[in-house]
C-alpha cells in the first residue's frame, strides 16, 4: 500500500505535473470549442447538399406562370448560399490554426446559418400567401422539415441553431398572423412553442456534446496520468531494488568493517545488553563472544565508571544523540583497567525508535602513558635544561660585552656564535614549552586594558636592536589614537615580536619594516609589512602549522623553529583575536592581527 501511495503522492506534489494540469485546465475549453466547431463544419456539407436538393424540389413545385421571376430569384439565393457555404467549408479545411481561431470560425458559421435561414424565411414570407392551399401545405411541411432538420446539423452550438430557426420561423409566423384565417392565426400561436421546443432540444444536445468532449479529454488525461504513474512506479521499483541491493551491500561492508576493524566494536540493545562483538573487542577485553552476548555493557567498565556511564546512556536514549569520544575507564576480564575512548552511536528507524547502539572503543592507555612521559620530559627540559642554558648565555653575554676581560679576534667570533646559537636553542625550548602548555590547556592568559599606541611603541623598542642586526629600520604609524584593546600585554608583545623578527630577517638590507594600524569598526587591525621575497605559494596552506618552514634557500639560511607562527595563532585565538597574512602590493608580505576595539580604558 505504501509503495502505491508514495508514487501517487509524488505525482500530486510534482510541480511539473501540477503545471501540466494547470495548462490542461486552461486549454480544455479552447480545445472543446475547437472540436465543436469541427463537428459543425463536418456536418455543414450535409446542410449544403440538403438545402440545395430541397431548394430544387421547392423550385419545381412553385414554378408557375406569374411567379417564375420571383422563384428564379429565390433559387439564385439558394444557389448563392450553397456556394458561399461550400467556400467557407473549403477555407476552414485549409486552415492550419483551427484551435487558436475557433471563435472566428464559429462566428462565420453563425453568419452562414443566419443567411441560409433568411433565404428559407424569405420563401415562407413571399410564397406562402400567394399560392394555392396544396402549395401552402407543401410550404408549411417544407418549412417545418427545414427547421427540424437544422436541429442535428447545428446543435453543436445551440445559439447558431436558434439564429437559424428564428430567421425562418419569424417571417412565417408573421405571414400566418396577417393572413386573416383564424386557423392560421392559431397555428401562428404554436410557432413560438415549436421554436422553443426545438431550441431546447438543440441546447440539450449541445450540452451532451460538450460533456462528451470533456469526458473524452478527461479519459485521455486519465490515461496519460496512469501511464505516467506506471512509469514512475516502474522507476521507483527499480530504485527500490537498487536501494535494497545497496543496503544489502552496505550491510555486508559494515559487517566486514566491524570484523576487520582494529578497534573494539560492540552492538548494544536499547536495554543496554550486548548483542554482538567483533574480534578486536574479544582480544582487547579477553572475553569470548558467548561470554559477552546477552550481558549488560557495564561488564566492560570499571565499577567506579559505571554510574557516570549510566548517566550518559540515559541521555543518549532520551535524546537520540551520539556520545562522542568519551574517555571511560574500562575493565579487562583479568581485572586490568584500560583507559578507553568510547563513541556510542544510536541507530534510529523512521519512527524514532532506537534499534540498537553501536559502541566503538579505542584503547588509549599506551597513548596516555606516552603523553605522561612527554609531560615529564617537558618538565625536565624546563627545569634541568633551560636554567643552565640561561646561565651559559648570560656568561657569554658578559664575555662578549667586555665586562670580564676583553676578547678579540677569532675568540670573540666564537663566543658571539656560541651566544647566538645558545639563544636560538633557548628560543626553541621556550617555543616547545609554550606549545605544550597550549595543547594541555594550561596556558594562562591575563588580559588587561592596553593602549594601542603604547603597545606599538613598546614592541618597536624591544625589537629595534634585533632589526638593526639585519640593517633594517622599524617604522610605526598609528592611525587609531586613544584606542584600547583588552588582551594579555605579554602575549601581545610576544606575537608582535615574532612578526617583527620574521619581517626583519627576510627584509633586504636598508629597507624598513612597518607597523600600521587600521580602524575596522568594532575591531582594530595591526599590520606588520615588509619588502621581502613573500610567501611561496606551496607554503601558504601550512604556514600556521607547527614545525613549518618554507623550503627556500633564504628560509634555511635565516633559521628558526617553525613554531613561532603556530604559537601566534593559538595566542590570538585565546585572546579572541585573529591572525592572517596577504601579499603586499609591490612585493613583500603583510601579516596582520585583529582584536576587538575598546574606545576607552574603562570599557
């Protein structure tokens, strides 16, 4: 039943079929009118032949001395109307646009019927009073026959028949009334009744014809609709078979995936009992399938984790929403606890009922242990390596500045190189520590209200010496005076220092690095732009990722950790800001940061 109703509903809702139905409603009256006109013209030759034959008989009967001229004139009118009607019929047959011109052809036919009727009305008015009783009876019979015979010929349009009959009977009734014979006067009184009856019959026949044409078109449309419906049904049956094949294929793939998946996959009923497990789950938890199927899923969880899992399970069942990447302490058969990341996905049918829940578990115990060891290593690196390195750099700075003893020549060059490389190593350690803090969520942000002009001035002062090392000048232009941002001063200076140092390293000697501000409504943008070689096209997509450096000779010569821009991006996101870059017109790069703008230090 659903399979049958679905295509019918689709047909009803199909906009194309609705448009076709609308066009049919609009075109049916024109088509019906055109068919009625065609029917009338198909019968017109009968009226022409019958009129000519009956006119010939009447001419023969009325051909008497004294009336021959008048009879000959009337016969000429009959012949003229026959020829004119035949010409009209021939012209209609040759027409190529009968549908669009149906109204015009109907009007011409009405004029033709009126003219034919007028010829016969002329005969009744002229010949009836002036002939013998026998001829009057003949004329009365003839007029009655012509009027009656017009019913089937012109009933396709009852107004045309009404004109035809009226043009005959009105002159005849007038003659009967004025003849002076009481019997004829009584007959004249019956003429309107006879006319009304014939017009009523013609009207009824006209309605029957219209109904018949409508039924014919309705049947044709119904046939077409059923043909379309059957076609759609066949198409949907094919689609259903294809969908069934795909579902079956997907089921096999899903079963194969579950069996071959390297992670534990279990299917759980809505009541929380295990229905199926894959081989990876058997290996991970040490149970055979028969030992797990039919048992509650909580058998795989540590006792202290079951209450929390029950809360998550109730939320999943009530809201039909999956539980994503939840770290839950699980339990092996031998009692060993595992740190597993579980993802539970409910399978819901069309009625909103949960069929089952697919649980995917991944053992993260080794990964978490590795992260713990990495954190310990980071802590060791922070305390055991950075502290002596700072002392070494400080000692080298004292030697290079001449505070201890004056060092010259190659010894001075070696100590300068040692200082610079020690500083690079310290920067690398600091960057690694920052990245680790950001990843672990332990990076502290202390926001405060900062004046933009003071921030730029401080950044220029801190980086001037570094820029001079590369023979580069720093230029600041602040167009946003008395504007504030709410951010961590230390971290903002860290971001600007990184951008300025990069711009200084890659700028040609003698050029300048510019720091510019731009008011962007509710936000303020700070740009750091240089005249360097620009960003290679193949490096742009990964410029803010960790340990990313452009594979160019200049980049390798300048050195760096590949962590600075990644740290800048994380810092800006933590402070509700943005960072990005673009090409500088005329060559070079523009790195910019954006922060929400505060109009005063109290905002």
